[in-house]
């Protein structure tokens, strides 16, 4: 009946019988994990090694020259900044407000469940489908519709920065919502109860207690969505990304006496990620432009990693503060 | 004739910079029930978990001093922790059954310790469940998910599961604190039966329970062993002022 | 009694007036409307794809999305081809769907092995210090733009592959699979970690207290307990693989052939949309066919997401004590 005799002497380890299973499986798991890390550093290393040879101030500011084989990527950086800026303008308010509803107001009812499922599904829609939607809905339906109703000629009914950023805004919306909800939920319940107990209304509680504490966490989501938007390519392929634009998409707002330079969101634009794609696959001579490709890649990846690292640090600090509050 | 089963010498335990136990020395006797009482945060659980080295799973654990079971220092380098934990079974505060069938819960330990013979496993299960006074309630539904049992049944199943490793020593960390009075009574009865075969250490914050079930009682306060004596002596005539204050409800 | 009078005079007396309650309600509706926007957008995407995609069925017979019947030398034959721009356009989706599967299935398999390993390592094995160092690294990996990975596969890995495997085409399905797995590994690993973290600490304790080794605890207790979470992560990873565009567009070679070979070029549904939508005239059969592909993609990923969601819900109910 005894399964094996264990007496006190069996406590002494039999070195031959050390747990081989554990050792092998742990080794494999470690090996797989660190090989991923190694691959990441290989990719980054190669890009930095090749890219840093090209990058200088002139590369970052000037326009492509000589049939794209020389010059810099200034317009692409400019385009990326503008489009991402507009994207944030569209996405952040809606995203945060929706998150506030979902975390603070929503009860466990059908509407809220549908909402949650919708956000998850929106996050799972392939990015290229957003491109289809952007082209079909924004450009052709809304843009063309506007043009024909107001007789604006061809003003908004063409791929342009405005539509690119609107499409990206939809794409990053789930990112913002999910991380904002996480940030709001991280604020301990006792903080809300304390505020409500002092007679504050729900909105006063949200405005004065919850939101200030959740702010760093929400910011993390915004930063992540910026990084996501800056790196995205597929939906922009038909939303006004240009191979080469000789001039920045800047128009002059004429005010009679003087005119103010304004970014014209109805124009086409250059985009860093698209620039990499197009130079690597569609240009006449990919080999000659190789250094520029690496340079562009390094610029893009630096922006994205810098943003991601900032987000990581923000979140780390945020969690620490929340833990401290909870402990008190 | 009392036999010393576990001997603890000058044991101090730290978690990061927090000291949980301060130079505890105690001798625990075989085939007796030893109760450990004290206010929460006094180091009861930490002490219990040093005996089967479960504390090591907690990050930041350090210890000084030694723990001897049958005169072998269980913190020696050549000790196999897996075998140690087969010798020292443990029952936790809240039942922690695996979300699997009753049978799989009970067969888990025999299987991982290399018993392949189905018949032996089945016999072992019946034997331990009978000891844990739960066999009659579950024998017809071993394939049912264990989490469908009532809380009291779950806890007795946990005890049965701990017995499947056929330990010498059974550690119980407030085994009845989450249960209703009837289930509690059953568990206490069970503990009384089990001491014929096992050395049992029970952590409890219920002093009446300690008085009912234990032969010896140790009172811990602020990480120190304040008093350790026969239960009857300690409860009727404590020699330490702090013990008396605690027993009479002046703090804790 | 006097106190009540005092209260009425105090500055707090008016704090819960009707005006405040109205304001509170308006604010609540404002937030509700904003979350409604999310549902509207999602519905709009679906309705729009449906509308444009189903127009394709007016011009192209459903059968033609599968194969085209041709007569050659008096014999009838079926052509499973995607040649939308030829004089006799052929719209078979079979090579595209096959291409998508040929690339995403191996990618998902590779990612499952690596992703689950990373997840286990981070949640069960690594020390806190290691975890705090590794987690950001994996997150950075997840953040690398897909175009960068496509570029890297195209200019660096393709040449290495050519030397090692001597593939039929320099750019091929396997190359794209590897590229894809870079983005799916982080997805699977982080969801694996979540699934493991959802397993209550007490269950680990029970296993160790019964004398189980780390291997036994991980493989016999944690993995079975977290199984639904793991399968959901794999399904979500697969959905992401099917929907990814840039890496496959740059690394797969994009030949729409009916092929089962990993080392031949292949073309996915996503890459087809990406490559062709820019050059197609609006309201042509080809244009609607591309929307139809978009609809298919949308529906596939939607179903995969819902399945994963259901599995995760079931797990939450199961582990909940």
C-alpha cells in the first residue's frame, strides 16, 4: 500500500536522480525566450549599424533628390508628424470618453457587453480592412459627397492627410480605450468611496479624484497609440501616401494683409513607413537606395522604440503609485 | 515517553527587510497535535511554512537558524525539497483544489511521484479519503469537478489530498477558518483521529479550537515564541503575562 | 431639530440641487454617446464592406469566386486563378485563401512554441529582476512596425534563406511565415502570461506542497488549468496572422499560384488588396471583388475573435472560485 518507502533518509538528495524533466524543459523554455531576445537585438543591431552611416542633419531635413537616390527624408518625417497629430486629435477624446463610460458608468448590462465585445473586435480587424473602409467611406463617400454637394471640385474627394489620419484614428481607438480603462480601473475603489462619502457627485469624483490619478496611465495608452499610428502602413497605401512630393503639403491661408502658412490636410503626404516600403519594393533601383532605406528604417524605429520605452516607464511609475495608494 | 519530531533552533525569517520570525526555538513532539496561536501578523504562517520550505517560493525570503526533522537539518544543501514535501504534507487556509475532477485531485500526487499501477492508486485514494472522513460522500462521484463540492467537503478533500503523499507530518494553516460550525466540528474530529499516525501542527486564531484539539500550544507574538507548553497548562495557568493578556482577550 | 436648520443654512444645503442632478445626467449621456460612437464605427465598417462587397456578386457569379470554367481544345476545364485584369478576368479566391493559410498556419505553429515558452518563462520561472528586464524587450518587439520587419525579411533574411534552404523562389511563403511569427510571438506570449497569472496562487502552492517539481507544476497543473486561455491566445494569434499585410506583401513574393509548397512564392488575401486597390478604377468588378475579399477577411477575423472571447469567458467562470 505504501507508494514508496519514504523515510527521513530519502531526504538526502540522490544526485544522479536530479529532476531531468525539469532541467530539460526549463532549458528549452529559456533557450526559446532568449533566442527571441537575440533576434530582436540582431534586427535592431543591423538596422542601427547600416542606418547610422546615413543619418545626419541634412538627411533628416532635406527632401529626396535625384530620382530618390540622394537627399533626405524631411518631408516624410513632416508628413508622419502631421498625420499622427491629426490622428490623436480625432482619436483621443472619443477614446478617453468612451473609456470613462465603460469603466465608471456602465453597469453589467447588454449594452455594455456589446460595447466590450465591439472594442475587442475592432482591435482585431485587419489593418488593410481599415484601408478599404477609409478609401470607400471617407474618401469616396464623405469626401466625394461633400465635393458634389458644395460643388467644391476635387477638394476632399481624393486621398489626403485628413482621411489618412481619420482612418488611423479608428485603428488606434481600441488601443486608447483599452489602456484608458485599465488606468481608470487601477485607481483603487476606496479613493472613489472616499470622495463620494464626502458628498461629491459622481462627475466631481471622476473629475477631481479618478482622472488625476489615472492620468499617467491614460497617457501611456496615448503614447502607445502614437507609436502604433506612426508605424502603420497598410491602410495608408491608398489614402494619399505619396512616393515623392517636391513640396511640403503646406498652403497659405490668405487673410488679405498677410497670409499664414497652414498645413493643408486635403493634400497628399509622404510617410516614413510608406517610404521604406516603396523604396524597398517599387523603386527602379532598390540597391542604390539601400542606404536611404536603412536610414529611414532607423529613424522610424527610433521614434517607435522611444515612444514605447516612454510608455513602459510611464506605466511602471503609474503602477508603483497605484500600489502605494492601495497599501496605505 | 515523548519523542521530539521537529527541533527548531534560533530560527529567524525575513522577507526582504521585514522580519517575520525572531530567534524561535521549539521542540515539537511526534504523534501529538501542536497548536500555534497568536494575533494576525505574529509569524504563525511563516513558521509553519519553514517546516516544508514553502517560504522559498516567496520572493525575498531569507532565514537564519536551523530546522531539524528527526535530527536532519532540512535546510542542508543536500536535501531534496521534493522529498521533504512528501514527508511534510500541508493543508491551506482556503481549499485550493485543482479545477479538475475529484479523482484527478486525489491521483495527482501518486502520479507525479511515479506510481503507475492504477490499482494501488485507487486503494490509496480510498484509504486516505476514509481517513479524511469524506469517502462516503464522494465515492460515487469521483469524476465530478472538485469545485462543485461544498466548502467543508472541499477542505476535507484537501486534507485527503495532503494525506495521499503519506506524510509523517501534517501542517494545517487555519484549516477551518472559512467553514461553518458543523464542518469545523468534523475537521476537528478528524484532526483528533489523525494524530495517531501523524505529527500535526495547526495554526489557528481560534483559541477555543486550540484548546479543544491540541496537546501542546505555542503562543507567538510579534515574530517571537512567547510561551510553549502543554495546552492544559498554557490555557489554565500561563506563566507569561502577554499570554495571559492574549488569552483573556486584552489584545489580539 | 436645530441642527437640521443649521444644515439648511450651511453652504452644503444646496449641493444636491436639481441643477446638479441634471448636469450629472447630461455628463453621463455625453460619455454614453462617445462609447456609442465606437459601436457605430464598427457597424459602419461592417455595413460598408457588406454593401460594397456584395455588389461584387452582381457582376461576378459566386461560382466564379471559386473557379472559372474554360474550354480549351473542346475540353472543359476549371481554372482556380486570380487574374482580375486579364481580358477574361478570373476571380477565384482559392489561391489567395490558400496563400493566406500556407503562410499563417506555419507562422502560428512557430509562434505557439516560442510564445508559450516566453509566457511560461516570464510568469513562472524568471526572477522579478529578469522579468522587469525582459518584459519591456518583448513589448518593444511587439511594437516594431510591420513594414520594418517586412523590410528586414526582404533585404537581410531572404539572402540568408537562399543560402540555407535553396528555395524555389527567393521570396516565399516560409520567409513570410517567419516574418509573421515575429509579431505573433509577443501576442501569444503576453496572453499566455495573462492566462497563467489568472491561475490562483493557492493552486501553485497546493502543487508544490504535494511535492511536485517545477516541471510537474507547470505541465500538469498550470497548463491544464490555463488551457482555455492558451488556446484563445493561439486563436487570436492566428487571426492576427491572417490579417497582417505588410510583412507578407514584402516577403511572400506575391505570386497567386495554387501551390502547397512553403518555398514557393504565395499571395495572401491582404496582400492582394494592398497591391491592387490603388490601381483599380472605382465601381469596376475588380474594385468590388477587392471589397469582397475585405469582407471575407473581416468575417474570418470576427469569427476568430468571438471564438477566443467565448473561450476566455468560459475560463473566467471555470477558475473563479
